[in-house]
C-alpha cells in the first residue's frame, strides 16, 4: 500500500480596519477574546474540531480521505487596527517553523481571512503565502480558504494555487468552505497542469451593512455564481471597505480554461446590481421609536452597526445606550469595558455602583455614561455559542456582568466579541426572547441566530469607527476613480 497523502494545515486570521482605534497586538492574539486565540499543533485540532471554522472543515475532509494532516497552528484576534509587526512575525514565524519541520508534504491548506494589514505589510496574506511558497517550492499545491470580506490582492492570487471564499454573510459556511478548499487541494495533488487563474475587480466599494447574503442583491449574486461554476470553485469577495491601501475592494475569482470569461461575467452582475446595495439607516432615537412601534410578541433587533467589533470597533460607544435608557424590557450588548466589569465583580451581585461606563476608545461624538448602575448578574464570560455562526465554539468574553440602568439591561464584557449568538445575552441572565428590544454591536453576523426570533431588524448609526457608508472615511491610498460607495463619488476625482 502506498503512503497516505500528507498535508500541512494552519490558519492565521485578522480583518484589519486601518481607521480603527485599537491595534492587534500579540497579546490580543494570544488571549483571544471572543472566539480567537493562538493554538499550536494538536491543541489547534482539539480546540477547533467540529466548530464553524475553515480549519475544522479542512481537517474533517482530510481525515475522511485518509490523508495525514499535520497541524501547524491556528490564530485569530478580533478585527481592529493594524496587526503589529511583533504579532505578525511571531505567529507567522511559528507557523513556518512548524511547516519546515513537517516537510516534505504533498499540499498545504491555510485558513486565512484575506483582509489583514500589518504595521509593515499592506497585504498580510500575500506575505504569508509568499513565505509558504518559498518553503514548499512551486510543485506543492497551496490552497487557502478566505473570508467573504477578503480584499484579494494580485500577490495572493499569484502565490496560492487556489483561493476559496465563504459564500454566506453571516458566515455560517466557514467549516463548509474549509472542506471545499480541501477538496480542491485534493484535486490539485493528483498532478497535471494547474488551472488558469482570473480575477476581476469592482469599480465601487460595498458597504458591509448591505452585503448580507440573506438579502438581495447578494443572495441572487451568489446563486448565479454557483449556477455558472464549473469544475473549479469560483469566489465572490465582497471586500472589507475600511482598509486604506490600493487593493481594497470587491473581487471575483475563477479558475480553469474559462476563468477570464467567468470572472468578468460575475463582476458584470455585481456592477449591474450597484444601485441595490442600499438600505434604510436610523438615528439612535429613530431606531428605538421604530422598534417600539413594530414590537408585537417577538423582540425587535437593532444593529449598532458603526461600533461593530467584527469590523474594528471597540464595542464601547454609548450612543445606543443613551437612546435606550428608560426603555423597559430592552437589552444591549456587549459593552467592552474591563474596568467596569471588574468593579461589578468586586461589588457583587445586587450592589449598586457608580461608573463612567464605556467610551474609552475616544470616538468623536461619544462620551462615557456616568450613572449609578445595579449589578444584576455576574459571569466568568466563558461559555459555548451553539448558534449557526460560531457552531458550538467556546468563546471567552472575560469577567462579564449585567448592569441595569433605568430598566435597560447592559451586557458588559472584558473582551471584545460581536453579539452574534443569543448565548451572549443569556450568559449574564438576559432572556433575549422576553425583551421588546435587543440592541447588538454587530452589522450582519447576528442575523444567523437572531433573525429567526426577531419581529424586525433595524440598522442604526450611532457614533463608531465603521461608518455605514465607506465614503465618509478619510481615504488616502485608494486607486483613482474607485467609487467610495455604490453610485457615489470617485476617489481622487
């Protein structure tokens, strides 16, 4: 019997908002926060097996095929400003050291995001892929799964044999995408000529609030892509429109003999849908009034989209807290304020404490809310999120508390994580289904678990570092002529 195919499997993920207030230091990756962390070797397998991550899907496929999968490492941190040079070099160095020790391998699978910007590299994933390629040589297939929000670069396309992206937002198919990428790797490992590659770029930036694949136009675009797909996977990357470098934006990827025509055709559909990437945005006060009007028996969910920690926000602005103050059976989460959480734990459940809550990140138009709060419940912040986005992964929000302010329940946490699972309210004793209003620090990912129980979903624009419209960001380095929002003005023009 021949020896089994041997693949290296690793992951290093970060979505970088170059306008965000807080950097991604090495400590942020090591401590994790939310569903992140730094797991090496077999620890990565133990931590990620079966959860909704690309690494888990690739691992499951490799095991089903009888391949020998050599785990390198997997690391992720909450979206934020630039990844520090120390973090990038330390984590990439560890991964490459493990890859070098694993050689020879028949193939490499990497779980990457596609929108990492570091202190010293505009294109973090391109640099990772180039270093991997230099180690394994041109003959070993290298395939990576990517986030739907990847800002795909020419270097990434050149260094990887294939890039395979999520097809859902909320990203409920991360594990499935890892398996799809591993299937492509298996086909490449059979030998023969590598398929041709093609990439097409969109002429405008797509606001993340209107990228949800549960709604049009994204839903139809992904259905059309799947219908035209041939032997090799295609990808539509909506892009992460808060990374100030020349290759920011949406792309279409295709592989095989018709790659150029397929990528161009898909991007033509994106351009035709340009007017449809839009939606209603409420001020905080308008959102609360509309939610109270719409409420019948199920909670109305308000997305505090501009302070989304899944897009680089610090999850600590207080605009929606102020708008919700005094509303009975309303809850908001989570406010990232480790000092407030520590004070609540020190005081104990049932205590009343005076705090200047939130607004530590210095966002213009925002300020801490100084008041007396009741400590209603406490938690260690470690729990499992069973909803479709996290898929059973354990998250660590650190010491957490439910503070009450004039009828409003406020979830306060010591680690940043967007409210993408109902368990994030329940961990401090909030019954989300009993609320009239649930306000979440998230843009779209919450929909996976919250939409099935919601009366309605509204989008609000309170102060935060991730504007609903990318056009309001202070861009400096985009290519001239790129429209800053659908049907909007062009950069440099």
